[in-house]
C-alpha cells in the first residue's frame, strides 16, 4: 500500500497509470514475476485511483508456465 499511496501523492488529479499484472495458480511460481490478482490491485489502489480492467489475455507464459496478463488503467481522483 505504501507504493500506491506514494504514487497518489506524486501524481496530479486525473493522471493515468497503465498497470500490467500477471495472474497464475497459487504455488505455481515462486516469482518474480509475482502473481498480483485483481482483488489486490483494487485493495491497493482504489483509495486514490479509479481502477478499470482494460483486458485479460490468456495464453501468456511466465517461466514456461501458463498465466493470464491483466491490463489496468488507474486514474487518479
């Protein structure tokens, strides 16, 4: 949460962030890249940003394991 709060203090209102995360089955990888699920993105950023999922793309590979790439736009309130 510190990172999200810090970003919120640095950015002006209506600023946009493009965030790309990976989701995969728990325990499949030790990371990095780490699994960051939509619930965690919402929890971390929603106090300061409007969070919108732009797309989910299956068939991405992380260290030869299947993953889903999730693209978000975050708009500072």
